[in-house]
C-alpha cells in the first residue's frame, strides 16, 4: 500500500521524495478532485484532514493550495482504498461544467478542432499544471500535453477531454492516447475509454484523425461563445505571464523585492534547490532568474511611484539599487519615461 501511495503521490506532485514543495495549484481544482473522490465513495472529511484543510479553505475562487495538499489527499485516498487508474475514474465522475468558463468555451465552438484550440488558448485561466500544443503538421493530429510536475493531471485531463468530446461531437468521436509515464493499468484505461492507449511513450496527449478533427459540436453557439471569449480574454489579460516554477519564483520575488533578500541563493532555498538547479529549471521554461527579478522590480517601481509618497531615491534603495542613476536607467528601459515623469503622469490621471 505504501509503495502504491508513494507512486501515486509522485504522479500528482512530480516528486519522488518527501521534501515539502512550495509549488501551488488552484484550490478550485482540489475542490473538484474532492467532489470526485466523494462520488467514488471516499471520506472527504478524512481526505481534508490529511491535507490539514477544511472546506472553507477551498471556497475562495482565487485561492491556491500547496501541491503537497493534493499529494496528501490522494495518498490518504490510496491508503483508504487503492483504485487503479484513479485519474481516469475521477474523470468519469467529473461533470461538464466543473470548470464552467473553460468547459463552455470548448463545447460552444463549431468543431472538435475549434474546441481543442479554445482549450489550448484559454487553459491558463484554470491554473492547470500543464500546457497544450496542437501539432497539425502531422497526421493524425497531435494534441500534446506537457507538464514539469504532474503526470496525474495529464491522465485526468486527457481522459476528461476524450469523454467530453465523445459526448459533444456530432458524430462518432475516435482518438488514441499516449502517456510519457507508466499507468496503473494501460489495458483497462484503453478498455474504458474505448480507444488505444500507450504508456511510456515519447510524448503525452491525444492523437486525432483529420476526419474526427472536423466533426461539428452539438452545442456550437457563436453568440454565447463570443460572450464567453470576451470574459475569458479579460481574465487572461490580468494573469501573470508565467506558469509552473517561474510563476512560483515570481510570487516569491514579489514578496521580497521591497527590502527583502532577492539573491538567487536565498530564493532557491525556498524551493529546496541550489542556485544552479533553480537557474537550470527556469532555463527549461525559457526564462532566467535575472529576468524575473527585473520584472518584479519593474512592477514594484511602478506601484510605489503611482501609489506611495516615498521619494524616488527611497524607492530605488528599497528595490536594491545602491545608486539612483542605475535605478533611473532601469526605469527608463521599463517605462520609456523617467521616474519623475511617470509619477507626474499618474498624479494627473488621478486629478
């Protein structure tokens, strides 16, 4: 049982050890997970207790929960009763509308292709721990799902996508699944979904033949879709530009950038990583620590100039600049204006 629980936890969090992780995921996702586990007969109260959470912790739509809480919930579920292919079983009991905005953005699209592209475009608003890329340069078309952390999420969402598209397509939906990790029971996974499933493959995601790609969706509704897209675009515009580890580092820097310790060695310790490992992990996401620090300073500088009465020299010092001239050069690069002009413009806007 312990081996199974540890294996499941590693698939959820992407880590094989027991070291605590500062990575987070949306609390809403955990609420959906717990709802599904409850429908499968697990004790939701016991699962919450294992994660040291209560229901009130999951009611805020913007709240986030440590990845370790997800691991604790599923480890406790596995100890209570092991269910092979648990991600698939959860997908089977998760209804359309569990993520209302993204689900209806998909099903109101015109075709399977348009629905999947909606999912790829707007997935970031859900805070999902993976990304989707549509590869339409090959046949069958690939919907590739990439994660730096959570294979369990890919199992769940790939199964959910197949199940929903099978119900929503105006025709017989067919696809095949690939996973770059081991499944509990690949044959049973394939039997339940009625499609080929390959584990330990070179990539993770769904293969869709061209003729299936063009199938219309039953609930296609251009008017409703346009309204939903407007709402989703507003949310997307307010989201941080980064995901994964970069997003967590961005959050750590935001809380430290004004007078805190922003050295990479110090931030790395928060994540249980050496400076070298943190830099390498960020490079894997196409970013650098210095770029994230620069972004954090830019946001903080603009906020302080717009909202505080601190002198420009004090702001420069708070943000780690030992010389005012260096802060001025950085600020002009960020905002194409001097700090004085930026503050003056902000004051005139508020007048």
